[in-house]
């Protein structure tokens, strides 16, 4: 069934589930794109954004609730608190790879519906945990772990949307998709504190219950209005080549530096304010500003990359992250909250831009490598580029997973730094080293154009 057939059949009644698979999809064909492709692609994008946004809402819930657990009679140590922050991150990161490969197996429509529906489980668990008296710590840990299903949504959503858009629109589309999800962190940090204080006292169950009706609506919309593309079906060769490419671990490291920092900082920022600057703990209520600005900056990173090149934007972005980390360090050492808070917000800006620019690099890397191989071997260009898109889709999932593990590492660094010396400085120094390493790696593989270029060629010629 062609997309033209699909669109004709959608007038009036909705299609059946089987008709929601689209066999013919050519977004690089300008006529096809303007005739029917653009409308279908944007519809799927906005529904994907809603489901992914809710995933981030739920994924970060524990990082907000944990600040108020003491108010309802649950007192945990710093170590116990950080494990409640780390577990959602850890599980979410682990789920990103299987979630990526669920798109080829079940289709974007089917898997988006399923993954959105699963968010009801941790919401119900959290509501039960904070409502019942004497809930044991292990159940809070289990609830935090199950919240990780929200983190997996990102990779499946990004993989799915990457197939819908032409190359010259992909940076913006992926940036919007990712930002729409990432901004769920800020929305939760903004709305949940208001919700839990409705009425008298602190009602932590509202933090979970407020999302459940929206999750049901999102799941229904995904089922009735989204599509699945047969172009996203895997072939084992292209996926194997993607996972063995030298660029996959390189991009994974860069994404640890951008998204790993974003999600790690987002989970920890409200708690760090209270721990490092207890006199300013009231400012934890506006910690959402960091995640909000970082989320809004993400599509800007994609947009800039479409025009100036993702590698160059990524390089200078890591320079900015290093400078921002120095600002946070100086703020902690001088006990200057304004410098600490302002520098942290700057870090969020650069993590957002970097998230957009690194993801924009992935499809271009595989398209460039494929074009070079076709020139050498003479194989069919159209078939090779379709395989390259599948490779890029697989790498998006792997890179997203490793990047989320970066958030785990950052929170562990904060945990051990605070437990060992009662200060954030060792953790911040380690993060600074990470950013400087990312500057070097980006330059060596994608920007370096003269130094040792004959002995160690790279992709700088393609302006990745």
C-alpha cells in the first residue's frame, strides 16, 4: 500500500491497524514530500513528541519527589537519596537499546502506543508508595527503577522519526522531537511541586496521579493517528555494520558529554542546591529553569548544525561546557551561590545545543561513509543509502543508551564526591576532564583538516 493510498483511506474513519504500515516512503523526492510526505511526517512527529515528553515526565519524577520525602516521614541518607536518583537513570539507559530495535520489530505506531502505556505502571507504584504508611526503602528503589521505562522512550522515538524526514530537515525534526521530550524534565520540575501542595499538607501521590489521564490520551492518539514505515525494517547486515563502525563509540562518547551531562545535571540539580548551598535551598523550586533552557536549546543545536556543520558546533559547544564547569567550580570554592547557579544554567544551555548537534552528525556520518564506499565498489547508490539510514537509526539508539549511562556516571561522581569529602569539587574536576577530552575527540575525528591528515584521514572534508 502506498502512502497515497494510506492518506486517501484516512479521510473520514480511521484506518485499521494493518493499514497503518506504509510501504512506499521517499522523503528525498521533493514532489512526494510536498504532496503527502510532509503532512504525514509532521503528524507522526507531534504525536511522538507527546509520548516522549510523558516519558521524561515520569523518568524524572523521583528526582523531584525525593526532595519532599522527609516532609511525609521518610528520612534517607545522602547515599540512599542518590541511589533513588541513579536507578531511574540506570534502567532508562539500559532500556534504550532494546527500545531502539523495537521500532523495526513492532513499528513506530505499535511501539509508541505500548511504551506510552507502560508509563502507567511506575505512576501507580509511586502513588501507592507515598500513600501507604511505612513503605520500605526497597519499594522506593523498585519504583525508581521502574520509572526507567520513561527513559527508554527517547531512543525508540528518535529512531522512528529519523526515517520520516529528508536529510535537509532531519536536524530540525530530531531537534524538535528530542527537545519536546527533554522539556518534560523541566515541566515536571515546575508542575509537580505545585501539584503536591494542592490542598492541605504535602500530597506526594498527586505527583504520579496528575500524569495518568494524559498518558491514556497519548496512548490512544498514538494508536489511532500514527503510522509505521516498512523502510524501518532491519536488515542484519546494515545493523551489524552500524554497531561495528568506529564512529559509533566516538559518537557515544560525545553524547555522554552532552546528553549524559544534561540528564545527570537535571536529576541532581535540585538536590545539589540544597546540599551545597543549604541557605539557598528554597531555590531548588526554580531548578527547572536549567532543564527548560537546555531543552529549548536542543533544536537550536540541530538548526545551527544544518547550516554550519554539526562537528564545528559540537567542538565549540564542548569548549563552552568546559568554561561553564570552571564557573561552577569557582562558585563552589568561593561559596558564591549566584556564580554557581548562573554557571549551572550555562551548562544546561550548552548541553542542549550539544544534544542537537551530536544527533545531527550521526546520519551525515553514515551517508558520507556510504557514498565513499559506493564510489570505490560501484554498488547501487539508492540501496546503499537506504541501508545507511537504517545504520544511522541503529546508532541513534546505541548512542542514546550510552549517553544516558553518562547521566548515571555523573550522579555517581556527585555521590562519591560528597560522601568522601563533603564537597562537589572532585566530581566537577572529573567532569571538566570529560569535556576537554570531548573537545579533543571531536577535533581529531571530524574537524581536523591539516594536522596528520594524510596519515590519519578523517571526515572533515564532508563538514559533518
